[in-house]
């Protein structure tokens, strides 16, 4: 058996952790994709387009003859009609937490898998409700460093778990790689999880 089953077109440690969890072997590809939304583009369309763009960019970087599948994924957090990006400075991070405080938001994660012959894209939708977050808590959370480079400015698998009052949908999808949808795509490509 080969040392790895697919390429992961992502630098996310969460996505690596989730693939490890289900026993999928992979090699990481670093890809650079413009994540800007197109004018009037719906969030669900955007997140699927970006997941596929990452997989395509990864596939394009492979040497000729290497046709192992490439997995790409993208996550968006939507609250009060706004797509919340990845905060890189304190004011933006605290503003996101203030917006999320005491209300529900939607997390969309798309996963794409492709090789030279076939492609598949699936979308996971989850609803997350945060309890009220005190300004002192938000400040302490920002100082932890965890919100940096996270969609919506939080990591559900980390300290932010204490803010989550309710989750309807996919925990792994909120983390950044919906395992149900990922396993479905792997099965379609003949690389089933939990199959001998």
C-alpha cells in the first residue's frame, strides 16, 4: 500500500487532525487561492467554489503522472447576514465576538475531492448558538491567541467551546472538515473509510 492515499490542499492543523481521526493518510500541499467573493455571490456558492479552487490548485501543482486525489476545503461563518472572515487584529476579533455573543450563526464548510478523472463537492451546514459573552471574556479569549486565523474568530474545539450553548449540525464541519461528507467523497473515489 502507498504511504499516503491523497493530497490535502490545506495548511490547517484542524483538517490534518480530522483526517488523522478517521485514519486517512495524506500529504500536505500548500496552495494559494484568492478567497475574495464575487459580486453578489451567495455564501454557499462561494464556499463550494473555494473548496474546489483549492483542490484544483493542488492538483495543478502535482508532477505529471501523479493522479492521486486532492482534497480541498473551505469554511465560512455567517452571522446577521455578514460573512465573518479571519481576524488578524484585536479590534476585528473583539467585534466578531460581540456580534456572535448571545445569538445563532451559520457555519458552512465545503469539501472537494478531485483527480484527473472525477470530482466531487459536498456542503455541510451547521447552526451554532453562543451564550452571552462578557467583554472581559472576549478580551481574555483574544489574548489566548486562539482566534487568530480562524473563520469567525473562534475555534470550537478549543477554549471557545465554553461559549457554545447549542450546535445543530456537524461538529467536524464547524472545525473545518465535515467528516460525514468527506467519507462520502472518499467512498465515491474508492477509498472508503472503515473498509478492508
